[in-house]
């Protein structure tokens, strides 16, 4: 996840481990983006990553 965010030039401003169950972890991540298109590119890249099970914008 951090590699994807770094490659997309997103700034992590807050990272919170919400839940951990064995090797599965749920994070809440606040990121700083340039605009809506940048956000959509980041979400798409995260969803394409095999290690990321889901991505939600809240």
C-alpha cells in the first residue's frame, strides 16, 4: 500500500490500524492529493494491487 501511494505521489497525513486478524489488517489512511483525478488514479492503483483486498473513500 505504501509503495502504491508513494509511486502515485500521495502524501500520507494519517495512518491508523483499525483491525488486525492474523495476517489480514484494516487501515484507515488519510492522504493528501492534488485533485479528484489524482484521487481516482490512486484508488485504481490500490485496487489493482493483489495485496489490497478493498479500497473505500469516506
